[in-house]
């Protein structure tokens, strides 16, 4: 987990707009091609990417264009303001591609808002910056004095790191009376020299010749390399060694250990004595072949000198020479095919990553990444997945790119953080897997209203209190976070409070109206039958407000009746209906019926 967090911290975060996912088909079109000559200085101009993409500079700058390549090895830099694509460093074609021609560096331009991919290629053109070099500066050729004119003797070739016309074009030999040189071409395109005897030799006249062999490339101006050829004229030997078969085909696994026996070749010579003794050696071997294979000169066994790597080289073509002591030789060719094993795990390259993401934006792009595997066939086929229980989707886009996006709207209040594991596996045996862990944070939006901790509050206050007196507290919470969870309190104006109470409890209002209707009905019935015919009298004396403040010392409740036909809405106090006055002396006034005026016309509770 710690490693994944460190990875997330190292990633360059690219902020995307909240968009419905869609990738332009422009990424699947023919890639744009550019070229640059090798050894061009860094910061040199390659192209204006804004013009190539048909964008104005302002739009180009606002869309956050990013140039990405496999393995995040960037040989280019992009000026976001002008759109100029520049070399990041001086490029050496031989270091980048070796003998591969053409030398193409592939990269992608990633645009945001909306998200688009553009495939592009940068071809590095070769210059003639390397001269041919002979690995063996001196060569010994033994020629029998009985060899007829026209006999050929293959010589070791030179190496040139350049390609195309800048590679070796021809070989020449220093002027002499006996030999000329021909330039031959092998099946892999490499050229090698062949010495041709033009005139029969006589050992008694000349036992040794010293010649200079020169290799010329096709550059302008051409470069050259030289080696010395010693020709030793030997006594008559009329038979050359012959291999059992001229061509061998061998398959070998790339994980074969050093010292592994690749193949054993065998040659015979019908001559006797020293003329029949055979030694084996590599012939016209490149530096790579010489470092990889070794030949037992006596037995003809060919063994590995270093580990093979299928991803670097799929096959080798080796020439083996069998030479007798008399100077005659025979040749055979071995084609060694390297078999791939699943020795590379898939690689994940993160191109863009966004965190946090808003909770209310479905199908938001979270990450863009590419996958690759250096192995071949089934070993190089890749599957990509994430956990099933997450609200995220993986979609394959252009080439080997994938996009991670939200499947639906998220709820930060339910889950504010997701740990996502991207699992990339190949189809080889044994299967190799790479996992990339990332943490995605969910940002809050104001989608929850504050809620009081109680549905209603009852507060008591004494009369005649002073202003700003604390009478109680209310509390509300909000499930959102940050500023979205900061709650402020205020009192509604009275008229709005009435509306709010009515909307919250229509049942309460209905109950009040029903209560009023029932009491009015009782009042009407009592007036019509004349049941309240008691004589009027003064208000009970012990109920009079003696303090002069307009309040009574305690609560009293009486049953009253409105006299029928009264135009003044007079109430007749009949008798107490509660027991809270039993401790008082009723007195004669309580036995009388009092008359009290009321503006509403129904029974009252006096408190």
C-alpha cells in the first residue's frame, strides 16, 4: 500500500473536465510522420503540433496537450504556449535502433477537454558518422600452389554501425599480380569480401604475399577501414574438408544456461597426415555472434557464451569453417532460432491520473494508461482488469491504451476513498502478472440539507425577562464536508413561521379547526335550550389580580355558558371543573355565577 501511495505522489496529475466519456477516432487513424537527422542538437525544431492538429494557439494551450511515449522515455519536448515540438536531446540512431532500418520512435499526443489521442512517428535519419571497422586487423590465408586461377577464398568482413547507403558498399585490395577481390552479399544483407586467384602461384618464386584489404561505405564522402591479409603459399594439398551437411537449423530456448550445447557440426577430409587434420572456427562472425557463441576447434561443438534474449534478437545465422592443415577449408551455415519463453511481466505506463473526483459526475475519466509486454505470441497477449465490487469501469481505447472511469455517480458520504488495483496479466505459461495500486479520493458536493437533531423543541421563558437572555439551544448537522457542512441558524419572520408550521403539520391545523367547530356547536345548543339561566353576579373575589400585573396567582378552570339571545357574548361561570382550587376557601362569591365578557364567544380557560 505504501508503494502505491508513493507511486500516486510521483504521478503528474492531469485534471480533466467533467465529461461523458468519448474517445476520438483520430487516434486510430494513420499516424502523423516526422523526421529528423541523427546527431541534431537538442532543442531543435521538429514541427508545430498546434498547426498539425488544426488548433489555434489559444485553444492548443488551453487543452493541456501532453506528449507521451512507451516507457515514459521522452526524446521530445513540447512548448505549450506556441505548440512547437522540439528535440529534448541529441539523438544517436545507432544507440536507439542499432541496425534496424528505418529507425522510428513512436509517440502519442494526448489532448484534454475533450480527450483525444493522436498517434505520431519520428523517423531518425542516418548520417555517415561511423567508418567500417575490421574486427580482425590481420588475416592469414593459406593458398596451395596447386590452386588453379579462379579459386576463391572468403575473407572476414568489416562492420559498419551505419545503415543503408552509409553501410559498407564495397571492398578493394591493394594492387598485386595474383589476386583481386569481389564483394559478395549475404542473405542478411551484409557484404563480405572474397579473394579471387587470377594467376597460379609458385611457392618457389614467392612463398608469401602481404595485401591491404579496404572496406568502403556508400556515404558522401565515403569512409573506409583497412586490414592486412597475409597470403601463405603452401605445398600441394588436393582435398578440402567437407561438412556432413551444408546447412543446419537449430531451435533453442532463450532461457538456456551459459555453456548449453547448441549443436555439433562435423566435417571430414580424405587427405592424410597433417592435410587431413581439421580445426573448426567461426567464420565472418559479427561482434554479437562472437560474444554469444563459442566453437570447440577440435570437436565442432557450439555452445552458449552468454544468455539469449528473444526480445532483442530472434535468430542467428552462423558460418562455421572447417580448415585442414594444408590451408583448404569447407564452410557450413547454422540458422539458430531463439524460442520465446514468458520471461517478462507486463508493464503499465500511467499517462494521466485524476484525484480527487467529484461525487456527482458519472463516467468521469480517472486515469489513462498503456500496457505492454516484450514477449511474443501468447506470452505477449495481455488482459487488464480491476476489482468487481467497485463503481469503476475499464475501457480499451486506442492501441494498447486503457481508460479508467466512474461507472455511475458516487456518494462521498457513503465512501470517500477507493483503493483500486489494476491487474495486468499475460496469457503465457506460467502466467505473469503486474499490479498497479492507486488511491482515488471523492470530493464533496452540497447534496445534503442540514437536519436538526430533534423534530421539535419546547423552551420555557419567565415573564418580565431582560433582552438577550439565553433561553435554550438547538442543534443541526450536515452530512457533507468542508464548507458544505458549515451550518448557520436564523429565525423566520412571523408570517413565514406561520406558513412553515402550516406546511409541516396540516393535520395540526385541521385538528384546531375541528376543535373550534365542536365548541361552537355546543355553545349554540346550550343557548337554544336556555340551560344557562343563572343570575349574574360579580367575578369571584379571590380570582382578582391583586398584583396589578395582569396575571393570576395560579390557574383556574371553570365551566361557562353563554346566555341565549345575548348580544354581548356574556359568559356565566357555573362551577370549577378542575381540582386545583380545592385548597382554597370557596366563599360565598364562588357560589354565585359570574358574568365575563369575551370577544370570541366560547368557553375560556383562565391561567
